């Protein structure tokens, strides 16, 4: 990954494009939030009344719809492509490299969370029979481990491709549209607030006694991961790396990395407070990454004046 953006420096300046008055106007922000929050609750009501459950996919798509409606209604003077991070001021090869690093970084965070949980004794490993992986993918005890690993990884990659457009809908909204428009309150407050809003938006999926216990750890997860996704958006000035990272988390991390080393009992009765990135081992991994990026950003900012004086 590249060095942290000005977004995480001690005294950052907003990077809103010149002349883009929609970036600081409240009306576009309110319209976006109203549509993005209303549609998932309508889908929740549809599920309650009819039993038709399209809340997960429909909710992700709803954020893209909210962004599209808002940028069409309040068109940024710089255009929606630049104003919402659809087009970065770099060559496409740079964006591809950044997205690949974001994918690898997401996997690295998940592996770090597993390692922390295993060392702390809250994550049960089974690297002999891979019982957790066999349970998730309905594999028998006689299936060869290499075949099981390759087939499950292929399934996760295929699901990653399928989910990618929906992850884009979310990232285009939360990081592409919302985050730059919160920048006037300060870089760190904007990163934290955008992550919190993202977490609260998931509330329709946590209505019910069986899901409610996981809400608080999930909110913490969203704030921390939202800061990292926001860092990607501000560093690359593009939504594509965070889109790739988001899709990787929803598929390869959840369906492969989290279950490959796990015991079947661990997966079957996963504690939301200690399992995966949304548990406290994941919080430690993500918080460590945030601290490292912030420190690197300050170090880079401190070197720049010295370089200018030397020149």
C-alpha cells in the first residue's frame, strides 16, 4: 500500500474538488442518506410481510441507487466520475495495482485476526481434519484436503466476482459520495462518522433476537473497517480499491479464510465478540493498521518540508 493521504495528517485540508459546491451542501447529503436508509427498511418490511428475503443484496444495491439519484439531482460541477471517485487521476494500471494490494491487505487483516484469536485461546484451530471447512462446504471426511481447499477457494473467488457489483454500490455511496462531503468536519471525524453511519445502516439485518447480540461488535467493526476503506478512498482518490477490499471481505474472508483453519464447533457457534474481523481480535488487527498508517502519514508529512528546504 502507498503512504497515507493528507486525510490522516494532523492538520488536513479537505480535498474537495474546486468549485464543487455540492460537496459542502447539506441537501445532497440529506437526500442520499434518506434514500440509502429508507430502501433497506422497505425491503425489511417486504420480508416481514411476504417472506421474500432480498434484504442483503437489495440493501447494497440501494446505496448505489441513492448515490445515482443524488448525483443526478445535484450534479457535482466536477462531474460524478471525479466527484465520487469513479475515475481516479491515475492510469488504470495504477488503480489495478492498488486494488490488488487492497485485496491482499484484506486477507492479511483476516489472517492476523485469526492468529491473535488463536494465541489468546478464543479461536479453535483444526489444521488436521479441517472440520470447519468441511462443515461449511458440506464435504465428507474422505475428501482430499487439497481438492477441498481448491474447490472452496474457487467458490469464494466466483462469489467475489458476483458480489463485486454490489460492493461497488456500497463503496460508491459510503466512500465515494458520503466521505468527501463529511470532510469539512475534519479528516478523522469524517472517517469515524462515515464508518458509524455505515454500521447503523445495517440495522435492518440485525432486527430479531437471534441477530441482536452481534450488533454492537459489528458496529465497532464497521467503524474500524470504514476508516481503512476511507483511507483507501482518500489515498487513491478512487472507489475501486475499497470496492475490491469490500467484496473480498464479504466472500473470500468470510467463506474461506475464516473457516479454513477453524474447528467445526467454532464455526457452528461463532461468538460475534471474538470470531473473525468483527470480533475483538479483528479490532486489534484493524486498529494496529490504522495506527501504522497514521504514523507513516505523519512521518511523510514531516519529511516534505525538509525536502523543500533542502531544495
